[in-house]
C-alpha cells in the first residue's frame, strides 16, 4: 500500500468505526441498565441462546453468496446476485425456524414455556441475514455512511425498546422483542437507502445461473464452514446451560457479549473495508505485505487492550451491575485470551476468500467444531467442574485461532511462490 491508499483505507475504516463506536456505546449503556435493574443471569441465558441460534442460521442466510457482491464490479450482475441472496434468506429462515422448534421443545423449561419464540425465530434469522447482505452490498459501492447510520439506528431503537419492556416488567422476552425491533428498524433504513439509488432488478434466469455457478464455492464450502464455525458459541452455551445451569451460562453469555461488543467496535469495521481492498489487489506480494502489515498492528493493539483488561479490578462489574452478576468479570478474564486472538484472526479472515481457499477452510472449521466437542465432552467426563472446563475451552480456542493465522500466512506464502515460479 502506498501512502494515499493507506490514508483512504484508514478513512473508510474510521467512517464505519465512528458509527460502530456510537452504536456499541449505546449497547453497552443499555446492557448495564438492563442487567443492573431488570435481568439476572438466569434470564439472560435464554435470550442469548435464542439469538446465538438465530446467528448460526443468519450467518448462512444467503449461503455466503453476499461475499460475492464485492467481487462483482458490474451493477447489473451485483443486483442480480442480491436478488439471489434475498431468495435464499427466506428459505434458510424457514428451515432455521423448524430446527429451532425441535430444540425449543427439548429445552422448554429453559425458555420458560414462551411458545411465541417459535414464531419469532424465522423473523430473527431473516432480519439478521438481511443486515449481513446489506452490509456487503453497500461496502461494494463504498457507501460506508449508510452502514454507519444503520448500525446506530439498530442500537438506538433496539436498546430503547429493551429498556421499555424492562420497565413494563417483561421477562427475558422483553430482551428478545427489543432486539427484534432494532433489527427491523435497521433493515428499514437499508431498504430505504437501496431504493433511493436502485430499482428492483427483474429476474434473469440465465444470469442468475451463471452467478451461482461462478460463486459456487461460497455455497459448497464457505457456507457450511461458517455454519460450523458459528455453531461453536451456540454449542458451548447449550452445553453449559444443560449441565451447569442457567446462571453460569448466563454469566458466560454476558462475558462473550461484552467482549464481542468491544471486538465488533473495530473488527467488523476493519474487516469490511479490508475485504473490499484486498479484492482489488492482484499482486501476490502486495497481498502478503498487506496481511503482515495489518497483522503486526492488530497484534500490538490487541495486546495493549488485553493488558488493560487483565489489570482491571475483578470487583468492578459487580459494583456496577449488582451482586447478582458476581463472577462476570472472572468469566470475562478467563475467556479474554481466546477472544483476543479471535479478534486478530477474524479481522483478517477475508484473505481466505480472496485466495479462494473456501474448501480448505471448510475442513478447518469442521476440525474446529470437532475439537470443541471433544474438549467439552472430555472436560465434563474427566473434570466435571464448570470453571476448569471453561479454562480448557479457552486454551483450545486460543490454539485454534493461532493456527488460523498461521494457515493464512502459509497460503499467502504459497501463493507468492507459485506466482514467482
């Protein structure tokens, strides 16, 4: 990258980052109010389980074809691909709703017999999926301001709705309904912005078949890979809820969310711009230099953040949120190494798509899932103590994400050698 390109890159990152920061500050403020005055870990657990389940299916709502939007430089082709993405989003949302119904019936006590969740799940998956598709679509046109404003609308409307339902003495359903209001509000803004600049594209079967064929790796490898990868948090929460109760899983879910909000404040902003930039880099050496340049800087940034977290007094969150959340800061510190390394790996993960390594990463994600399942099962069988199992999960997760970064470097070096050869 030359100086001009770096400045433009950072400008785009900061445009999204500013909106993301505002959105996350709103989210943080709302969570503190909600947890201090309205909800305990036991009620937080079913809320997080519901949306972790929705996140797994919404992550593949378009079968990852939305990643291809950035690769399509002609508008008519991108708009046709967008149409395909929306069609798949409807289908996946319905499938996810059916799967959730079986899980809901099996764990009906955890969800406090709230049957309305069965109806709300397809809506949650679809709304989340549309946001994911829209972000890629507007990243393609470098309309980062729309992404920024949509995030603020999402956080503001959702947080206010959750606080209102808390004041009205809703159970955890208030958290679910409030979050859905935020998702729908965000989608409305994306739709409004779309129709300000584009008309709805007519169906073109020939072009759609061509686009599906062109981007089939996203369907056959990226999609199941992402599904498997995103299932890990859900499986972890399901495991701890089932064997060690809603209180501990509620603390773990909150810990993941707090760190996730901090990570999302920068990671998603960076990753979107980074993907758009590397999609246009043709030279293997330039691609390698771009990856290592940002890897070093993300490592320093993450290390400083982790040190600050480690020296933060454990009693801080309990004094803010109340005694019912005692143990939350402990859980945050335990999982922080895993989340820190994940932040670095996920911020740069689009390089695998740029190198067309979807197939290899799919098998790597399957290995990840198998590793976590073995860790949970063996931990429960040999240790049977929730805190020790959580330490074990953190170690395994940290090792995996280090391997992920190493694998990216290996692919980049191999790409460089092949080009030189």
